[in-house]
């Protein structure tokens, strides 16, 4: 594999591009509607934190990831991410002391768990040798939680044979892993079929623990109910792994505003507005884990190239506003306050259209309630950022508490903090399409 080149699918990059008809529709003004009010979901912050990962390319021998590893690792630790998805690139010359496995072990030692892609023979650059899977696991000090089938296998070029080849690889991967007692606890993820390849894929439920989607929505808001609605990605791939939980092993936004592709961009500010909502919306929708594509933009080309702007870090390793926004959300989930354990409940007094919220209980006993308006913030092709929408909302809090703090996520990645006061037994909030997290303790 050429470590400086993205895995390719014909003339498309490995990002799952939007379908051409849909992209033309949104560009011409046929806009999908947004999400309506959702059933309230309750969980704990540890479960939410476990639902988030990020994609990387540390297993490659060239490029920004291996060459600047010592600078990127501290940024991953500061981000607070717990899961990393990388590639199963291993050769006959590799051993435990190879640079790639030294990098991966340092990631594991920093407290992150690995998801490793196992490429099949349909991949034009590299196939992961299945007889090296156990070595890969051992040389990562057992830090692998999941082995994943091939990335975006291309079936449409050879619909008579490619689906069978892809399925045979997944069956062989399953057999290899399950025949090794020390790997029995490792989960197996289906291949990430995209677009026209999805209906060609065979049923793999007996050899997979998780389904797999690449749920890119292009320039749309995360909660869109148009053609790129998250639940439609899940439904389209349901026949591959019926009844299994689903992972979104790639999801994200790029900011190449002069792109000529049909995968339309957003600005850095809108990406920061959308990314925390993406993670929360995926969790609410039932996606077991969502991996942001990607940690660092892989290239430093011009504004026509999407691969140069997917990263939470830019190619020069500077932080984007989206990095700061994600970090702010994860930091709130791990913060601790001086508070006594208590049953606390927050209720909004009306179910406003397009308003989404979630209840998260933190280990210190605090209650976190992310709330936002699930509306579009970006107009294309005019390239206009909509100013944050505002909608007054009232809520009550039951149970012993001393503070209610509203954390507002701004488009520059910063998070403002406002202490709310109770009036007449109610609290007042200006809800927005910029995420607000209410912290009650």
C-alpha cells in the first residue's frame, strides 16, 4: 500500500460520497426536513463515552500519522477519546519491535482501545494476512477490542464474484479469530459496504457481532430526515447483519469549500456546531459506537480536496474548532463536582418541535442534559452560515440540587458557562442549534 495515498474506489476516495441525485437535489434547493421532537433517552456518561471513537492511520509507514506520532498522541489524550480505529497493515517483515507496533502499544498504554480493519483481496492496495491476526493482537499487548471486515469493499465492479469473495473473507476472519482462545473476547465487525455495494452484500450475521455503516450526511445537519438520514443507513444494511448492534465506523464533515465532488462541505464553524450533535444523535439513535473520521487531516492540498479537511486536527496539527467542541463535550462527561448522590430529574415544560434532549448521569451524581434544536445551520450553494437559532424553553428540576449550569457550545469551539437561577419553581433557557449541556448538581 502507498502510505501517502487514500484507499480508493475507482475515482472515488474511501469516504462514502453522497449519492449524485441527492447532492443535486440539495444543491438545487430540494431540502430534506429536519428531525422532530424525540423520545427522551436516559443513560450514564460512561456508556456515552464508550460510544465514541476516532479514525486514524498510524499503521501506515508514511504520512502525517506515523511521521508526527509524538505530537498527535498527546492531542488524542487531551481529546479524551477512548477508542481508535486503524488499519490491519502487517507484513512478513514485521515483528513486535516494528515501528507500527511500538506506536500502537503506546496508544494502548495511554488507555485507548483499538478497532482494526482487516482488508480483503478486493482491496487494490493491501490484504491483511489472516495468519498474522494473532500476532497483530499480541504485538498490540491485547489492546484490540474489535477486528473489522474490509473497508468499503467494491462489489459493483464484479457483481457475480465480488460479493462471494467478500463474504468468504469475513467467514475466514471469523474462523481465524474464534479458533484462537485468547481472541474469543474480541468482537467481529462486518465490512463497511457503501452505496450501490450494500444491496449486493451477502448475509453475514453468523460471522459478525456488529453491523457496520459509513454514515456521511455531507452538508446536512446530523438529524436530517432526508435521503441521508442515519436510520436509513442502518435500514439499508440490515440484511447484512440482521438483529445485531450497529457501529458507524466512519462519520464526519469536511470543509473543502471549493470541492468539485458531490460530497458537499461545511465551514469550520458549522462543523464545530454539528460534530457534538452528531455524537449525541448517533447515541440517541442506537448506534453502539460512532467513529469520527478522522483525527488528523491526511493531506494538505487545496480547498477542492475533501481529504485535506476531515480531521479534528488540521494537517499542520493545529486544532480545529470541531476538536475543541468534541473535547468540551467529553470533558463535561468526565468532570467531577462536590455533590451528594441524589435522584435528579429535569423536565422541559413543552415538547418543542425540532428540540432534542438526552439525560446522562455522571458517576459523581450530577445530571447532564444535552439539548439542542435539530435544524440546518448551513445554506449551499450560497455558502451562508445561519446564525444560531434561539428558542425560549422552561424546565423544572426535581430532586436535591444546588446548581444548574448551562454550557453553550459556540462555533469557534469554545464553551460558555452560565449559572441559571430558579424563578417561580422554573428555570428559563434559550435553546439553540448550538448545543447546550445543562449540568445539575
